[in-house]
């Protein structure tokens, strides 16, 4: 069965970077892209960007351009999302999701990233 | 900046029918926006319900349906159950920026 398993919770100081991983299994990794979505406390869902599992092509939300990098490792079927220059308002649960036919179907369990001095 | 707007909150009685809508600041929502709908409960990841306006995933209950209604994307729940109480988010694709944008979400109360 399709599974996306994310790395554990992180606590970071303002200005630092965080890298969240998303280990995919149960499907052909290179046939689907991975999107990253976050939800800050008490807020809605926010799309951060997408990366192709086939060729690494990416699209980032304008808000995160220059601060986010999404990568994949096809040998380990793992996607990564690195966010730099963290601020307190980056505190959120970060999710990866598999792209499916112009949308997202399977989701990871989420990774809580807390930014605090 | 593109804004996607949903009703902040709606209330429905058990067994009733409710329609949630999703509008774009750029104009009428069409199938080319590939509307998606997700259900979100506290402490759980989002659950995909609808893609491509009206297509259902294999796990989507029959009581959920998607459509286009009056220039908006719509999610209709028929025969609402207490467990349908949740936040619902729409997601639209914008070709001009090659990006997806979530709506602000609708808090659905079953009462």
C-alpha cells in the first residue's frame, strides 16, 4: 500500500534551517510528483511547492521562492524539503503528499517544526 | 495575489444536505483549475476527497460529490453524518503562475 512516512518533529532557532524528509513506498516513486503543504497553528493549509519524482522539475509558491529547496533521492525513494532563514511564523506542521491526476491523494503523517528562540 | 475564498463556517443537521463553495479572485472557476477538495480533522493529515472537479478517490464516500456551480467549485454532502464534522479545503491550480492555492477552509458543524 502507498505510504509516505515523514521525519520527526524539529525545534529550531530563528535564522536556522530545517530539512524534512518524506520516505515513499508502495508505488513507483518516479511516476509521481510530491507536493509540500504546511499548516500553521490555527491557520489553514498552505501549498509550498511541488517536485517531480521523474526528473526533479520543481514549482515553488512565490511566497517561498529563495527560501525553500525541494529535492528527491530516487535511490531511497525519499523527498526532502529544506526551509532556510526560519522565522517564528514558520512554526507549522509540514506535510508531503503524492501528486495524483492534478491533485494530491496520499499524505504523510506530518512533521511539526517549531521555531523558537 | 490570487485569493481562493470559501465560506468560513457552515452548519448542517444530521441527514441533511450542504454545499460548500470555492471561488477565485481571478474570475470564474472552470475545470481547468482542476478543483480538489480535502477533509481535515485535528491531529490528522488532510484526506483527499475529490480531484478534477468531480472525480472521487477509491475511498471517497458516495455522499460526497464535486461540481461547478455558478462560477465556483462546489462540494456537496448528502445525508450528512456526525463524523463529517471537519474543516474542508478546496485547492485550485493557476496556470499563469504554475502554482496551486488553497482556499481558507470551511468549518462544517453537524448539529
